């Protein structure tokens, strides 16, 4: 009965749940529809009983009195036992789902998901691949008819290891019925196994600042053959250019390239300024300053701006550093 209640047609007809596309979805949909049905039956029963009581005991004359009433142990037993059975059933289905959603299969492939204001980065340690879902990169990809996001193979358990470099974020994939908060300085884990090829939404569902609503990316589920082809294409990918690196690490979220005000100072004309006023005094703007501002941003905070930039030490390669520094120097 639970399986039938969680059918895609039933869910789509009532419009409550998105398409189910993972093996874990049944552990959420089944209890949801069971509780929904239980609440609906209880609500209808109460309303019918109230209506009957109103009609049966309506005063029809000035001398009408209700008939004598005595307590009923049977009725008291029924309204105590039936809800208790329902509660135990809800607990049982919920506990089974909790275990299933939290015990990761031993053959799951590992992917690291890192949240940052306001985008996700996905690292594939076994393949040496890093995918940034920064908004600017997604826009560039969309112009080419491509989609940027978390790429996974169908019918393969995936263990997503989440963390954050700044504030609280949350990984949520509604079609897979999984959600887990990610925090700085620790790891959290969720897993799923996609059962349908396609493109699905990947949200941040914890408010994380100004552009929280833009922290949306995609999960791209491919066939095993297409996934292997994608892995090979990433290995042969050409080095990223300066603008691509700038977009990859979400620099555009805080730093404009056209002089517009932002959370951080604009990059336009920075290299040509010669010096920059910081909270520690004036510093010379050269390659060393630009590099230090990226890997150790708290060392020299620009005057008038909050010390909000996270460090990219250990996350950005030397080749990428050189590319983004050269790009900043062209923004005159």
C-alpha cells in the first residue's frame, strides 16, 4: 500500500512532490503519503462526527433536553488505541527511512561538495576533476548549450561529502529526497542513487546571505557510458583562462570588473593604482600583493571593506593563480 501511495502519478496529480528519481525517494514518499492519508481520514471522521452531533442534538423547542449520557469505556479505548497504532506506524516507517538514508552503501563513489557564498564546487578525488558551479560559469556554459553542475552516473550510489568555507549552507536535491546542512570546519554526508537520466535542481536551503536565492545549480545524471565519456573529456580539458578562473571561484559575486560597487573592491583599475589603502596602511599593488590577497586575504584588508573574503590557499592551483592575476592586470 505504501509503495502504491508513493507512485509518481499520484504525487504529480496532487502536486505535492517533485518527480522521484532516486532509490531513496521511496523512504520519504511512503511515510509522507501514509501520514497524509491518516490525517485526511482523521479530519473527515472528526468533521462527520461533529456534523452528526450538531444535527442529532439540535434544540428543537424550549423544553428540549439532551438524553442522559454515560461514559463509554469502549469509545475511550477506541480513541486511545487507534491513534497509538497510527503513531507506532509513523515511527516505524520513519525509522526505516532514517536508517536507509543515513547508511551509505559500501560501493558508493565519493564526491566532495563545497559550499561558498554563493555557489557550489564539486571535487571528484578518484578522477582528479573539479567542477565549479559559479553563476558566471553556468552562464557561459548556457550560451554554449551546456549545463554546469554535479555530474553523476545512473544506478550508482553516490556519497556526497559536504563542507563550507564560510557560513552555513545546505545541500538539497528535491527529486532525490535528500537534504543535509554543510558547515565550516567539519564534514557532513548524504547519499543517493539516481534511477533516471536527466537534469535536476540542486538548492542551498539555508539562508546564507545576499545572493542566497541565486545559489542554485543542477545535478546531471548520465548513463554509465556517457559518464565515462564526460570523465575523459574533463581530463583532456584545456587550462582555464583568467576570466574562467575568476568566474570559477565565484570572484564575480563580490568583485566587479567594471568599477561597480560590490561587497569587495572592484578589480577595474586595481593593478594601475600603484598603491592600495588597507587597514594596516598603504601597500604596493603588484603581483605579490594580488597573490597574497587571494591566498591570505585577511593579511591586508582594503580600507572601507569588511574582512569577509575566504582564503583560497590549497584550493586554487599556481597555474590558476597566475591566470587570474594576469587577468586582473588587464582590467584598466
